[in-house]
């Protein structure tokens, strides 16, 4: 599975925290059930490939405050 192909990476419209953002792309969701995620500060760096259930769990954890920003 590759995330190298040109895709429309995007940040949340709620993202306004000075650059500490993640970006996602939706191009593999329908065909492979994968959500690519990368650090917006390093767009040429590696991307994580999360399954859609794992991505949903990640988002739920963010919304419930399970992750702390340091």
C-alpha cells in the first residue's frame, strides 16, 4: 500500500494551533479501508496508514481528552 501518490491532504477546519497539526487523506478509504495520516510540519516525511476503525478510535480519543498536548 502506498501513500506516495499525489492526494489531497487536508487539515481539520478546527486546526489553528500554530502548526502542531496532522493531515489526512481520503483517497484510500473506500478502496482499502485505510486513512493515511502525516505530520503537517513534515509533508515529505512518513505517513501512518490507519485502518478506518483505528482512525475512528483515535478521533474518539481526541474528542474525549485522552491525549495531552505537551
